[in-house]
RNA sequence: GGGUCGGUAGCUCAGUCGGUAGAGCACUGGACUGAAAAUCCAGGUGUCGGCAGUUCGAUUCUGCCCUGACCCA
């Protein structure tokens, strides 16, 4: 009985996800307007302050009308990771749950959602010193040397990770070299199997053609709204283009443009291409998630009915 | 009107000393546990401008035509 009660006490989340530019923001504004509640953003870029236009953050007026969490929480030169996201979102969700609010988790960063809902393996965290050393070793001796080292200490990882995937090779070595245990062993103990929440996952899907047209429109709008000036402003603030959040699909092309490589239409083309590729990567990721119930973004009514059923079922359950 | 250099994948171009072609990007599919808007993998794609000629065989050589850029009139 005690276990059952604890079951029912788990926070309930309405997750809204899907590729970039499908209309998640517009939809959740309408839903939250109707059902109430607050929004927890699951977007790895909107966490950064000052990156507004290029990350398509919800407008100030929207954020004043409906409380948004995990937007503008770190500076562009601060580290932030899926683990940070999970920890912070966990606290926010607990507190919203205690006050009985409807919790909307909205975003397209697949790893963040998976980590939030399933938990993250309790691995060694990122260690900037180890990372710096590994990067230097790679520059000096080449990636293949690092890969060979990984193959010796953790053959299973080496079998799973491609020999060109520098990020994952270095991460696996980082875990091994700072903890003495392989990443494989630690991940096996875990495997995203925690179930901290009761979840309704709603995915927004659009036809490729439609989605790509929306992406192009959004890119034009970003440029019109001053994406280039925003980027120059970041530089004036002292943020270098090598920073992680600036080496991304919108800002990276802007820096190229600022160096005189290409004109404005060329910039729009580049961002559009990158964004389309990103949207496809997101589709690939979400396709695997069998929990997601897919809807057309135009089917606001159907989605609202589904959300209503989910919330009703939950509130009628046993209360703590 | 004459000359020069071009016309090869959706785009930019490479190439074939004659045996029907290839890179990058685009496009499509996939992977993903503290960098995830990151990182990585795989896959095609073609009347080689047109018509003739030479040749066993022409995208490659020759002629003519069409077409683009530039130069000279």
C-alpha cells in the first residue's frame, strides 16, 4: 500500500516535443492558457542568456504571461550539461508538483528529455582538466591513438563508438581515467530505467516539406529581427566565437558571415540548411521513443482532450 | 562579324593521354548517457549541351550548331 501511495505521488508531466520549428511554443501557450500551469523548457540552447533571436526563445510577453523555467539560467561561457539540466529540472518539478500546478515540459533536446525522464547514469562528471589534456593529446598524436587506448581499457566502448567520433572517445576516456571504471560498466547498471514521473509524451509532427518551409521562414525572420547584431553584441560583451553555444547551427554561420564569407542570402541559406539537418536528426532520435504519441500541431483540440484525460486520471488517483 | 575560355549529379567543380565518370555540398537513412543546436556513420544520384564524322568503341579527337562569360571590331 505504501508503495502504491508513493506511485501515485509521483509528479505528472505533460511533455511536448518534436523537431525544431514544429510549433511547440505556440501550442503550449494555448494549452497552458487553458489548463494553467508552468513551463519547464527542455532546450539545450535556450538556457543561455543573451542568445535570444538565434535560439528562437519565447518572447518576453509570453514569458510574462506564463512562467517559464530553465531559460536564461547560465552565461554563454558557463558549462552546462544534460546532468545540470536534469538536476535543476528535477528541483523545479518537485516544487511545482508540491504547489499542485500542471507541469509542461517543452523542448526538442532529446538527450535532456531522456535524461530527465529516465535518469542519467551516475557517472563521473565532466572534468575540464582531463578534457583539456585529452584534446591536447589528440592535437599532438591524433585521434587514432586515443581510440587505441580506449580499445585497450574498454573494448566494449571502442566497439560501440566509431573511431572518428572524437567527442565520445574522449568522454569514455575521461570517465575511465578519472574514476578507474569504464563508462560501459557504469552505464550498464543504469540504462535510463528510472521512472520518477508519470508522463504523457506528445510529439508534434509535420510533413518534411511543410517543416522545411517553416524553417526557412523562421530563419528569414531571425535575420530580420537582428540575428547579426545580436551576435556582434555577444562579441562586444566579450564572448568569443569558440564558446560551445556559439559553435552551433545558427551562430556558427553568422560568424562566418561577419568574417566576410558570403552575403546575407548566403547566411540565410546556410542557417536553413543546418537547421533542416538538425530537424532530421531530431526526427531520427524521437522515432525510437515508443512512448511518444504523435499529433499534428494543428490538432490542438485532440491534444487538449488527450491532456485532459491524462490530468483527470491522475488527479482522481490516491492523494498523499 | 572575329577571337579566347567554358557548358559533366539539384549546386560548385574535378576527371577520362579514347574502354560510358568522381569529390564537396544538397538530398535520404542511421547512431547517440555530464559537449547533444554538439559529435559521428552510411547511401544513391548522371541522355558528360545537341547533331554528325573518325574509330571495334567517343563524355574524351574533328566539324557544325546551340548556349554563357569575357575580349576585339
